[in-house]
């Protein structure tokens, strides 16, 4: 089996779906049986990075344009012919869109379907693009990969799906995300200082892009309540600003009495994130909805007490390893965060959730995710 994998949409500093593609490519390349043969399709200026990822275990065709509009046009006009010439038996399109006239069976990953019922959470251009892409994938893809059962159910609810649906959850890099700091390197306190965080104070941590559906505004409001009663903890919001920032700015203004205890770090280097999670008193991930919620899994892998939202992919992932609160409820969120802070990590309930979280995280590996993708590729070959 020769699989072509489209990596053209992965930015230089990947997060979310980009991180998924990077980890998947690496896991496929290191499969001990060398199956499938792997060929990556990359942007013309990005070949060196991907050659470093797959090494001698895969080929890299760095030919796609860099600009998104040109890249999308190239996917439709040029990619089908390149797949045939490369001898691909399956093509994997891991970011919604696919070459619609491909004679090679196509597997498409659908990460999230909130473009249909919550367009206000996304930029208008993305809503139009990804609604159409999801409809096309549901109709034309040999197999659709969903990253969680939550996403698979949502997909079937919004569009009729012709091909097989395979659920392939994300994994976690256990060498990076672990309760135990690495023996080499600068150490966690130094990493915290690098991110601008005082290692001597307890903190509540959010990691992710600050955008509407992450509901960081509710977390800021919740923290203001917690801070009224507890003078010690700070809130660390670690992630770049996305779009529609007005709600977060308004929440920060409303919490002005505690503004000096709220740190917005902006983008944090990848090497700092595990240290931030390991050292946090609470990891709070109050997103209203996600396709998967990788930061929640990374928090569990670090043994960090997790508070996240009920009825979401994060709840599917974490179950009773996390404290679950209703989406968009800052009062409930404040109570949950305060409860974990007050109990401390030595509390029996907190310790039990921590152990459960470590067990869940241990079972989630990128090698297992890659194996599920290989099963999807084989299903596509048979379709």
C-alpha cells in the first residue's frame, strides 16, 4: 500500500489539526513493518521540514503553492495527476478538503462540524470553505476519519455520509507530556520563567488559541470569583490571540480588580508547554465544543487536575478523570476550579482522578492512532 499524505496546510508553528498531521506523519514513518509506503505532498518552500520528519522512510513531493487560495486550486487541478504518477493507492487529505476528481481512493479527516450549527465561532471564509468541504467529503471520500466519537456523531447528524466512518483518536507524546520532568534540559522552573510565569505561585492554566469557542471569557469571569476568596493563585492564559477578542477583553476589564493576577503570555514555545501543564494547580479547558481537545489529553498525561466541559469531546476523552462543568457557565466553572485548588493534589478525590487520567493518557498513543489510520487506508483500498 502506497499512501500519499497531504501536509500542505500545516503551518510553521502547528497547533490542533496541524499538530495532528505532524504526529501522524511521524508515527506512520516509524511503523516497524514499513507499511504503508509513505509519500508526503508539501508546499514548495516546506520540503526540508518534512524530509526531517520522515527521513528515509518516506518521500516528499514539495510542489504545492504556499498561498492558501492557490494551494486549494492546485489541489483540484494538479494533485490528481501527481497522485497517479506517484503510484499512490490511497490518498489521505487530513484537513477537510480533498482532490474531488481523484481516481485514487481518498480518505478525508473531519476534525469538527461546528461550522454548520455554530458559524459564529468561526471566521466567515472558513465557514463557507469547510461546510462545502465536509459535504464533498461525506459524498465522495472512500472513508472519512473522525478524531472522536463526538465528531463522528455530529458529522452523521449534519450530512449524509456515503463511505465508511472510522474513528481514530489523537495520541499524546509521552516523552514530552509526563508527570516527571525530563532529566536533561533547563528544568521546569526555568521553562516557566521563560514563559513569564512565576514558579513560586499556584496558577490556573489555559492552553490554546484564544478564540470564541474556547470561552476564555467565562474562565476569566470564573477566576475573578475564585480570586475574591483566595489571594494566592494566578490565571495563566497561554496561547496566541485568534479572532473576535472583544468578549475576552470585556471579561478582563470586568476583572480589573484582579488584572495583575491574570497573565496573558501570547504564543508559548512548544518546549515550554509540558512544564506549564506539570506545574499548574489546575488545567482549565472550558471550550464550548471541540473535535477532540488535545490540550485536555496532554493535561491528563502530565497528571494535572483537569476541569473541562460536559457533553463535549473532552468529556468523552476524560470521563471521570476530570471535573466536568456545563459549557458557558462561569459560576459552575468557578466552583470547580476553587474546589480543586482548595482540595490540593493530596486530596483523595483529586488523586483518584489523577490516576485515572494517567491511565487514559497511557492508552492514547500516536502509534495506535496511526494503526487506526492504516485500517482506514485499507478500507479505502477495498471500497
